[in-house]
């Protein structure tokens, strides 16, 4: 392993999947490698089937998010009732002010 490789960091960009080689000591990018090109679809039928599958996945994600929102409301309601019970059970105490500490 070379000296340069020991002190560099390899980072993958989450947006474009490009590979960056960074020197942490200098704070500079030493090398930038573009992500591999995606294959272009040559079969039109395969492209149509992929788009149909994408619509199904999109619908499934939407249903999951709707269920999560429904459960979120129930969870918040349950937390509210528990905290309301706790607040009713505890005695009311005056808060300590800075002037009271003198």
C-alpha cells in the first residue's frame, strides 16, 4: 500500500454515486471518478413493463405512508392521554424563579 493510499479517504456521493478520493490533511479532493453510465433500454416492451412495475411500487409506498400517518395519530393521542393523567396526578408546584434563589 502506498503512502498516499494510507492517508486518503474514499467517499461515494449519495446523489450521483461519483467516487471522490479526499486528502483529509489538506482538505482537498485528490481524484474524482464519474459514476458508471446506466445501460440504455433497447427493448421497448421491457421498458413498458418496468414502468408498470414502478407504478405498483409507488402505490405500495403511498399506502405504507398512509398507514403510518394513521398510526401516528393514534400514537400521539395515546401519549397525550398518558401525559394528561400524569399531570392530573401530580400536585401543582410553583416554579423556582431566579429571584427566589437570592
